[in-house]
C-alpha cells in the first residue's frame, strides 16, 4: 500500500466579490478534483489549531505528523535545508526577501516586483564576500532561492536564534532593527552581526549596476534584503523512523523542500518545478508517478494557489485550481489503477481578498481502497464540511494515512 499527499499552498479561501460570493474552489470547474471527492471521504482540517493562522513551515510540520508547538525551531533553518545547504549545530539561518526601499528608507515593495530568480542570483554575487568584523568568529553566507527569496546563514560560536525579524510583513514602514529577544550574550552577538551584514549588503545593493538598470527601466530596485524567521537545525525523528516508510518530496519552493528534508523525505529535483505560478505541473505529476515505484509516501507540493492569493487575484486562483485539476488527472488514474491512496488538501487558508494567511480550516479528501465514501461530490470548503471525515487537526492526517497503510500499531491490548 502506498499514498500520495498533494498539498496546494494557501488553497482555502473565503467568499469573494469577484466570483459572485463564491470561493475560488466553489467557482472552479475542477472535474477531476470533484471526481476524487465523490469517490472518497471528505472533511475540513484545522492545520495547526482552530482560528490559528499557520505559517507554511509550521503547517507542513503538522501535516507530516509533528506537533509544531513542540518542535518548531524557526523558519530560516528549513529554507536553508531547502536550498541544499547543510546546517551545522549552532548555525542561525534566516529566510530573506529582496525588497525595495524608497529614498526615505520606507519599504515600497517587499518582493522587489517579484524579481526574477536570474536577477536575484546576480545580486547575490555582490553579497558573497561580505565579512563580519564587529563580532569575532562569525561569518555570513547568503544564497538565493526562488524569485525574491533567499537564505542568510550566520555561522560561528555563541549565536542564538532569539533575534527580532527585520521584515515587518507590510509596506509603508521602515524595516526593523536587529534586536536581541532575550538577555543572553549569544542573542546580542547575533543581533550585532546581523546589523553589520545588513548595513554592508544594503549599500552594495543600492550601488549595483543591475539595480540602476531596473530604475532606468521603471522597475523597482532590489536594494535591500529583509531577514526574518531566525532558525536553528531542527531535531525531529524522520517519517521513516516513525512509520517505517520510504518517503519522497516534490516541490519547487525551498521552504517545502527543507521541511520535507528535515522530516526524512528524499527530495526529488524536477526540471520546471519553479515554485511559481508558471511551474511545470505536468512534470511534477510525472515525477510523482515515477516516485511511487520505490517510495511508500509521495508528497507533492503546489505553490501557485498561494501566490495568487497573496497577490489578491481570486480569478487567477480559480484558473490555477482548474489547471491543477486537469494536471493531476494521470496521477489520480494511476493511484486508482494500482489500488493506492490519494489525499488532497491545503496547508492553510489564504483569502484572496485579504492576501494574508488566516485560521479558517481547509478542505481535505482521501480516496483509496476501503475508504468509507460519503455523499460529498464537490471539492470545496463548504461541501467538504459535510463529509464523513469530519473536522480534524493537521497532526491527525499522517496517522490517518498510515492507518490505511496498516502501519499504526495497536494502542492497548
């Protein structure tokens, strides 16, 4: 027995004016997703807790069966693992955005116009030889990820993740100032090293020829980086150790690769899996089918739904959902033909008229042998709430899936 877990980032939504009071899922013509709903069992899921907006990092920890309240050690570490970096004990990693600051130092665009990955790589080269001089024994490394995203690692003795975010998560304000979040010497050293790196990085970015060219072309310059989510190497048992499965992960974004890698998944690199709206869904589906040959659990992540939500484009989100429904058709057919299981859900709700994560539950459906099919025949937030799965927690999902695979031991005599 094997299982495929498909997670569409930010899938959940709320009624939107642009779609006549419907959510994008309700408005979408998603025949394949509705087919899975009609054959399986449906429900809704509080990924972390009712009413609690989760980050994508804590959400995926929960979906993989871990209690994020106990094991979460900061987002930056997962971003670092996701771009292929090998963190050392004591390293402090930050998730970063390339951003645009105005002449008054106020944030104009947190994503620098969603700068391309290629341009971000060029700018990152200018940050490679920055040296930390104010804090002895500390070095800095910056690595670009996808589009405006990147990872900063501070390495050395006596560091701490207890430092404040620089990214305020909104425009029209100035970036934060690195501050220690406790009274430890380690937090003070980390904040001081981060301050020096940012001062030097922003100066180099402001003077970079590429940014001058962007300004001349009327595009926002990527003249700053905004770190947040200081994190250290997570220490969690792998899904293999917990459930005796061999697991594979297919994703475009570094964060999702990183959480999967920390949980013991084999991360498969797929050409065209960009983590953007233009990702190659067909290639990812083909990779998932292939991965089922020698893996028991295959995790397939799709970012595009969340991107449309953050950009406040409900019509685009509807179109993306329809595209996803068509793209996963070969995978659904393969799962059915082989007698495997398929779970389809989201990691959080991102209302496309709000543009930020919210704590509403997400719809979920599970199809496979022996599943107690209910009478739900559409996959959306409202229809799934009537399903036989009821309302579950994110941490419940992996145990439910592993129970279908016969890998959950008896509790008691």
